[in-house]
């Protein structure tokens, strides 16, 4: 195999690793968002029971802010979400890796 082929294959493998890392990060963000939503529900329940302490309200605001930030990162509401783009890039790379292997 030529050195150019080796470098291309190496580059594609590195890209696939980076995509796997990005996929893992997206999964982590999604799990964190779900956890935050549960915490907000629990905090809201405590507020509904009559505890209006400043610390409780601050905790609720912090979690709501983090949920908003996480949702923005995930872009879950859009058809061109990061998750869809990641899947498309992975498919493209895997297809081209097959083409390189055929050389």
C-alpha cells in the first residue's frame, strides 16, 4: 500500500474515533438533561408543599438554566440536529472507508 493510502486510512480512522467521542458526548448531555428535568420536578414538588426558601428557588433556577443550555446544545427540536448530522457524517466516512479498502 502507498503511504498516501495509509495516511488516508489513518485520517478516516481518526475521524471515526472523533465521531464516536462526539456521539458519547451527545449521549452524556441527553442523560444530564433527563436528570435535571427529574430534579426540577422534585424541586417543584417541594415548592408546591410550601417551601419557598431562597436556596430552593436558586437551585430551581440553576437547573432550569442548565436545562436550557443543554437543550440548545442538543438541538433536539430540529430535523438537522447534531445527532442527525453525526449519523450522516459517520455513514459518509464508513462508505468512503470501504472505497479505500477496495483500492
